[in-house]
């Protein structure tokens, strides 16, 4: 039988500052880690207060980095990013203005090449069926219908030009 040793607030603070020094994290992630480590709720609150006060944890800074990474590197659309931020309990008052900063052209630049690539691998009996599969794919990546429509219209125009 293994006895799980609970961590003190001081130990948790040290571990979390080391973690935050290497990458951005949100308050929810820190609380979840401390909960798993067996830190008491009272100590969790004290550690979080100190981490925020000393700017190791800043949800706005985290959200900005998260949005940038997920859109540019993971090629996610706005809806998927919004959902992920909601899951991390980032308040809408923080996330919405940051997401609004991302121009539709940025989403189009990301989605267009993905749709062209996906179109090559789609097996469909008609162009309509292929278009529906592309729309479903783009929706699953978190893109809105307005952006998808713009990209598909451009793709259709490119097909006729070839």
C-alpha cells in the first residue's frame, strides 16, 4: 500500500513558480495541480494570491499567448479557441477582446490552405458532397460559417481557373 504524502503550500508555491518561469499558465491549471498534490483549499488560495500578486500567473497574459499559439500553430478557429478558454475558466471579459483582435483575414490565411489540402484527400460522389465534407472539417476545427464560406468560394473560383 502506497501512502500519498500531501504537499505543503510552500512546496506547491516553489514548484509552481518554477513551472510558471518556463511557460504561461492560467489560474485554473495551478489550482488543479495543487488539488492533485493534496494542498489544502486554504493554502491553495494563499498560493494563488501570491502567484497572481507576483505576476507569475496572469490570465490575460496566458489568454493572449494561448490564442496566438492555437490559431497559428494548431490552426484552430475562433470557436474552438473560445471553447478551450472556457474550459480553462478564462473569463469572457478577458478572452473576448483578445479574440476580437484577431482579424478575419488571419483565419482565412490559415483555413484556405487546409481546405485545399483536405480537398485532395476527400472521396465524394459529387462536388456538393465534397463541399459538405469540407464544411464539416472546417467546423470541427472551430471555424465559423462566414469564414468557411469565404474560403470555399475562393477555392471554387481557383478550380475554374485551372
